[in-house]
C-alpha cells in the first residue's frame, strides 16, 4: 500500500461489494465516486487502459452544438458540465467556442438567442447559489455576439500570444475565415474543451491510490448469474492479469459497457430498447496555423453535404475534426436499433472490424482529407493541413428510440442492477449520483454514513492529482494509442 492509500479515510464502513463492468468515462467516474467514499468497488475493463472508447472533445455545456435537442436537455447538460469541470479540472481545455452560421444554412442566428439567454441566466443562478460553480467564466459573458464590423476590426490586430480578453480568441479566426460565407452575428460561447487522454490519466492515477477500488484490466465478463441463496451476483470473467478465468460475488452490478451494454443485459435476460451509432473524428496537422484558436463550429443540416463542421484545437497545430456528413463523421447504416430477441443492437461487421482491428489506410486518408476539405470551405488556408493520425472513433449508445437524445444517465432493472446510458461524457457524474441514491434506497449503503456526501461530490484523491503527473500519464496513453502527444497536453 502506498502512502496515498494509507492516508485515505473512507467515509463508509460497509461490506457491500459493487462490480462495475466497463472502464470508460461512466465506469471510471462511478468507480472513483464510490471508492472515494469508501464503497468496495471492482472495475472490470476488457481493454489495456481506462477511458478508451468513443471520442469526446468538449463538455457540452448547455448543448450548444445541437440545435435539435430540447431546452431542458440543454439546461441539464449545463449543470452536468459544471459538475464535471469541478471534479476533473486538469482535464478541461479552458478555451471558448465560436459558433458561426453559414449562408447555406436555413436557420438564423436570432433563433439561438432565447436559448442562450436562458442558459446564461441559469448559469448566473448556479454561481449565485455556489461560487464554486463559476467554472465557465463570468456569467455575464457566457455568450457574446460579434457583428461583421467587429471581426473586420479584429482582422487588423496583431495575433495575440495569450488570451487576455475574449476578443483575443477571435483574431486568428477573423484573419483566416471567409466572412462572405457567414451570417452575422457570430457567437462566442464559454463551451470548453475536454481531453479524453487527460481524463484517462486522472482516473488511472486516482484509482491506483484508492484502496477500495480494485481495477481488473484486460478482463472480460463472460457470465453473470444470481445466487438464490443470498441474492448476490456471481460474475465470471476472463482475468487477463492472472491469465485464468475468475469468479467473484457482488451485491450490486453496474453495466457501464457503452455500446456493448446489450450483451450484459442479455446475460441477465434484461430487456431494453436502445440504439447504437458508429461515429468518427479525424486528426489533422496544420503547422502553418498561427495565433490562438478556439473551437469553431459551423452549423449545418445533419447528414447533408453541408452538415455541421467542427474544428477542435490542440497544441502544436493539431486539430480534431468532425463533419456531420455521411462521408466524414457519420456512416451509412451506422445507426442501428435493438430488436425483440436481444437488447444489443447489431452493428455491421465493417464497423466492428474498425473498432476491434484497424482502419484501412486508404479509408483513413480519404475521410481525413474529406474532413479537411469540409473545414476549408470556410477557412481557406486549412487546405494546407494534412493527415496526422488514425481516426478517433467508436460507437455511441442512445437509450430508447429518440436519435436526438443527448442528456441521459442511468436506468435500473430489478433490485441490484443498473445500466449507465450516458450519451454525452459529461453525464457520467449524474449517472454515478443516481446509482448512489439507488444503493441507499435498496439498503446497501447507509444514508447516515453518507450524510451530506450523498448530495456533495467528494473527490479528495482525484482532485489531488497534479497537472504535471496528469500530463505525463496522458502523454503515455497518447503514445500507446498511437496519437500525437499534442492531444494529451494541456491546451493553455
């Protein structure tokens, strides 16, 4: 036991044992939430490291990237993103997002303003309730509008080397963008970046220091059955660390398998309707770029040649790209639903091969160049960018039958089984909280012992991770996963 383990003081004295299947964003966050409190938790992950699933690159504070989702989902995502930034501050890239509306789009900028005003008002309320919620900048500047004449003026400025004001984030954009292709005003929103590599680093570092969290990497669950004698769950899994098949009994099972959740449901004969969508983002290098770049989103109609284009910046001229067209991020027949016989939607073999094996090099090249061309419609010089790495890809689960759902967290089956059903990574903490409440309801955790920590996020070990050690571990993960180190570095 290392020094961090010996000094960690559990709040809960309980014999309850929890199994979490899947070490993605949801599984890792729940494991940290429970183990920090002192609940005995085993995290079983089939991969070689944590948080190695579908790509994410921002917090989705307010759901500003989606016009089609409801206002309530936006408000939910705002609160979830604030909580996430407070728990994982060293994983956040603190730079805003520009939202621009091309002239090819049928919408108008004025259509977004009522929602943004409500989000801004709600953010201000949350900050007034608790000053620690002020993680998205000044509430009065949650979103700002910039007319064309303002951008023309910013074009004349020298490129700033650091951001001392919000306007500094628009100088490089104003100099490089084709303003004739946009409607005005342009929006600047405090929608921040979120690094998957840095989150993986934090989760790994903290779990290694928590004596009540037992991490089983390279391990895959092959069977689950309920014991009638004591109502416990017996989990059988191939233990890659020990090189054998192992069994263990648990009081509560959490299915955090993401797009594979249906396979665990089927083991328990737990019916569930869900969808799965395969998506990809692409990595480009634009060494000629200069100045400070925020994230930039050009709205567009999903699934059409003019679908949304998204540019996410990292250090050293590296960018992550999305394009909501069938030739870039979306795929023909990439969205599938579960049927009557199984809770697991069946993706085509061509997608499974991409997930489990390797992308054909020609497809990597063609789709990445296509995404570069898609952004170059608005940022002409971005055509100079080149393919930098394999895509960042994965399958995203969507519970139920609403393909536009973005704010979701957890569902329950029976007494001691929960499924995390997050669509966006920033919903993981809400899923952990909901399951913790359920543990109290079914009598496995004492509300007296939890006290205020049922409603308070208690993460002392997680928050003690330093920026330097997070960066070192994140860079290691980037190398192991064959991505540029720049994607793992703190953006600021």
